């Protein structure tokens, strides 16, 4: 049906079951109150922050606790008032272990106030200068909240190649996750305010909001407000296909243009920001609120009370899961993010970060028996991985090169162009962890270049 | 989190879900696709079909099991690929072949064609075709002794290769070839033979005779996307174009107007080449063996067109009436090379002018 809709898309990709039904009708609720938070100093791409507070310091809610002088970086803030307990290592979903500022809430944190939907009703872009918006986005520690965590200030930077088009990533193509969907339905004005601010800051003339066509209500709601606002913001329904929300795939679908391999969207005059980031930008500019809370979807067959929660960042995955009734007896995998690109965590004390849009708890049935047993068989060279690869790579060649320690061959086959979307592993009948091998290969290469500590 | 600790929580790289697809399910799909042709084989060749398929499948499976045992590897029979090889091998054998010959063929197909390379996925040549080549080279006339379908003559008499008879013909291809050589030419070629190649009521290898059954199974695999559409399109397209060109360019078209569509003086009409011999079996089931064909789209086109043209070259120019087997093996051999030269270029082009 989606194919017949005539909506645009990219080539390749896969159709994992959406599984959004569990949480898509549940409105955003306040999350658990924070007793203690661990604010990781690295929640973004770029230079890691240095702590700017020390053990024993008293902290106000929203106070900056880590910062860096580098341009490509984003400060981190405390969601609660309290006292710094320590600056110590904590589990990090990507890095394994990383430094965090640990703050004990004092007085005990109230539940994060349910957000007043009317706050942005009389928003007016004219009140904000371009420079002020850019500064606020830096000061508030904004990063791309869709997953990558690229500092928003850098992305919006109007210097360099003139930016023509701002694309708002409202695809939410990752299965299970519904946080962006709820944001569009419930915090519509705030999202729109953020989009306008981003437009102004980046100097883009054209704005397109790309939404997958499995979210007709979101398309309708966004269309309505955009029509009312009437300042050239366009809503474009896109085919429902994973990874439609991948930055490069989204640009391809919306504009029919490809970002050069190894390049970034600004090279072709495009800026992409995610819905949640837009909402956070509005908060940062209008209310000077740093990015200390976000909406997180807690979902999956391993959770009895799924939902969408507005939570303080720095509480642990375990706390949020307990708040949703804990893991049930079927739970087999706890994933930070969605099932395609999320990271499986072993330590329930892993703190939530700015990019944690979801906690997905999967059951054996959802994982699939072969995957669960990690039963990999020989590659039958069926070519399915090539067919689904949205970047048109040769996943089996790259993965097997990495497996045989032939990193130069892997690079010959454009390993670095892989966006780690997981489509290849998803379709492989031999159940080979192609994406896993490719990620490993990239880490090896980075180490060889001495960019990453051993 | 008392309860959490008791649970078995796993960690592994993303993605954390996978499509319900396995090597076994792919192979079972292929077997379903082969089912109509199997039914046709049983219908036309009765007990011969049952024996040959059973013996080939059993010997392929046994060979795989034994090889894995010898190399102390895990048993791989569960992926059903040996069964597919067995059925395809049986389909490409003359119906009246003695069971012991089929058994040898099955063992060679799996043992030499697949296991010495390291098992499924590592073999360069299509195992069934390796087995068949071995048999063609070693069994002599046994491999060219055909059987009249049971629906034509219930006794199913064997036919020597050169016997020319419209009804108890050897195989349509051999017949057309010999007919041409004997300068009987297309004038003796009749409409009935073309019709028979469609239904399958002709002499020939066990599973290749019925074009309708093969096309049905092929269609199923295409719809299920189990096989890549480029392969049958390339093989059949190239073969048809080649045959049509030969047919038209020959010029010396049969003079009698009512029969002009049938054949030129030296070449049979192109459609006949598609429905007869192992062309359809090849296009849908043999050339599509993923292991032995190229990975990339462009590579697949080259491979498929190569198979189609080589088959036709052997049929029209070469000594043999049938060319599928050698065409497949030749293109299998070229596959690593094709893959090397047909690298895919990323969506965003080659990075920064390098490479
Ligand atoms: S999908 Fe899996 S089996 Fe098929 S070619 Fe790719 S790696 Fe090999
Ligand atoms: S190779 Fe990379 S980009 Fe291509 S499908 Fe696999 S994970 Fe996605």
C-alpha cells in the first residue's frame, strides 16, 4: 500500500514490523522523580566536556556542570538542584565507561512538571535575533536528539555554504519508538516554534517536515498548524520504510539529492533537525531552559506498562524501567534506543542521555529464535544485504573482510560510508551480524589512526 | 530490581530483531518452486521420476553428512541445500538412468562440487552441474538414452539418441539438431513438438520437459522474491534475442507460407529454444543458485546474459544439442572475476575523488 501511495522515498531499505501500537496512543506523562542523577560528560559527537563543578558543590537546577572550549561540543547541565556527590565513571551506552557528574537531589526532586501545552501559543519568531538563537542553542547544550547527537549549534551555523533547505526529521522510522510522534501531537506549537527558530538561525529559505505515511494523524496535525502559520513550512508525507529517518536517506527522499559519500548535508545546502531537537530549541530560546529533560518511549514486550515519559536525563535506565512496572519474566534484552540501531545494555545503572529516545525491552519472540541463539551460518551470497543497503554498499564483502582482518579491503568497499542502520543484518538469511562486524571494523580503523584511545 | 537480576539479559550488536528468514526457509521455498516440475516428472515418467529423485536426494544428503563427519564439522543437513541439489540433479538426468549411476552423481555433486570447497557458500560451481558433468563424461550413452513419456506409450520404451520420429522423438533439441544436419530441416518440424515442449510430453531430462510446470514454479519464486528477477530475465532474454537473430538473419525462411512461423531452413523458431531443453530449469532454478552467481546487480546481468548466450552458442554452433550445463559452469567460473569488476558504487558516489 505504501508503495502505491506515490509518496517519496529512497532506494533500498527494509520493512521491519512497526510495533508502535503499544505506546503510540499513550500521552506524554511525567517520568520518575530523580533522587540521584549521573550526568555523562559525553552525550554528543565532538570534544568531551570537562567538569566545571567539583565534589561537594551545591548546584541549582539547570546549572551547567560540564563544558568545553571546542566549537564542536555541547555543554551538559543538571536537571535537579542538589549537591555534587562525585565525578566518577559510569556505564555509557556507547563508550562502555565514561566520566559523569553525579548529583544527589536536594531538596528531593519534584516530578518534572507536566508541560503546559499553551506555552507557545503566542510565540513570535520576530522577537529573537539570529545570533541569540545560535547562542541559546549552544548554551542549552542542544544536540541532535534523534540518535547521533551532533551539536545543534554547529549544525545550524549559517557560515560556509549557504543553507537553502531545512528538513525536519519527523519520520521516526525506527520500530517501537513513539516519542517524536507524541511530541508532534501534543506539543505541536512548541515543535513548530522550534522549527521556525531553526529556520531563522540557519538562514534556510525553505522548510520541509518529512513524516512517514504510517502516521496520518501527525501529518494532519502538522499540516493544520503549518497552514495557520503560513510562513512557507511544508509537510511532506514519505513512504514508511526503514531507515527513512536516516539523515542521508531523508534528504534523498525529500530533495532527490544525494549527500556525497564521506560528506555532510551542509555541502549541498541542507540542514536536518529532528522533531525533539526542534522542541528543545524552542525551550532553550524562549525559556532559556537547558536540555536536561526529554521524552523517552519505554516499550517492548518485556515491559508491562509501556508509555512515553518526560524524564530528567541522568537517571538510570533501571529506574525508568522500574517506574514502568519493571521487566516482566519475558524480558531478554534491554536496548537503549530502538531495535534496529539501539544499543543493548547489560548494566541497568546506565544513565539516560540526550540521545536516548527510547528504552526497548525485547522478548525472545520479538528478537527471533535464530537471532536470540546467535546462530550464524555461512553466507550463501544471496545478495539480499546489497539489495537493502540504503547506502548501496556491499555489506557481506565488508563484514567478511573485517572478519578476516583485511581492513584495507573493507575500506576499499567503502566501509566508512556505512550508516550502521542494520538493514543488512536484519534481512540476512544466514543471520550474520554484518552491521556488528562493520562497526567493529570502523573502530579498528579509528584505532589504527590513533583517534581513539586503546 | 530484585527480579531483574534473575532474568537472563543478553547483549549483542544491533540490530536486535531480524526478518524471519533463514537459509532453510530460502531452500524450502526453492523446493516448493520445484514441486510443479516434480509433479510433471512423476506424471510423465512415473516410477523413473520417483526413483531418481529419491536416490539423488538421499545420496546428496548422505555425502554431505559423511563429509561433515570426516572434517569434524557440524551437521549442515538442516539447511536443506543438499536436498535442493539432489532434486535439481535428478531433474537434469535422463529418466531411465540406473539408480546406481544417479547415486554416484549425487555423491560427486556434493562431495566434489560443494564439500571440498568448504561447504555451502564457498563452492565456485553449481554442485548439481558438477555432478552432471562428471556423469556426462563417464557414463557415455547412458546419459543420452531417452525415454518416451508414459502418456505417449505406457511401456516407456527407451530411445536411442538418433532415432527420428515425430512421436517418439529422442529429445526435441537433439531431434531438431539432427534433423537439420540430415537436411530434413525444418520442413519435418511440426507444430506438435512445440506444443509438447510446453506441456512436457516429450523426451528429455526428468524435470526439464514441462515448460508450464517450470514457469509456474519460477513465477512463485519470483513473487516470493526468493530468486533475483535479473537472472531469469537475463538468461531468457539473451537466449531469445540470440535465437531470434539467428532465425531472422538466416533469411532462408521456409517457403510454404502456412509454416513460415515454425522454422527457417536451418534454425528453429526462437520460442522453441526457450521451452525446450533445460532452458527454463536453468533460468529459474540453476542459474539462480545464489552461491555461484555474482552479488551485484550489474554482475548478475552479465552472468545471466552470459549464460543465455553461451547456451545458445553451444546449441546452435556447437556439437551438443544442449548447452545449459557447460554455460552454467563457465559462467560460475567467471563469477569471482565478474564480482571483482562490478563493484557497487555508494549512493553518494565515490568518496572525495579517491579510488
Ligand atoms: S544477506 Fe547474508 S547470506 Fe545473503 S549475501 Fe548478505 S551476508 Fe550473505
Ligand atoms: S552496510 Fe551499513 S548502511 Fe548498509 S545496510 Fe548494512 S548497516 Fe546499513
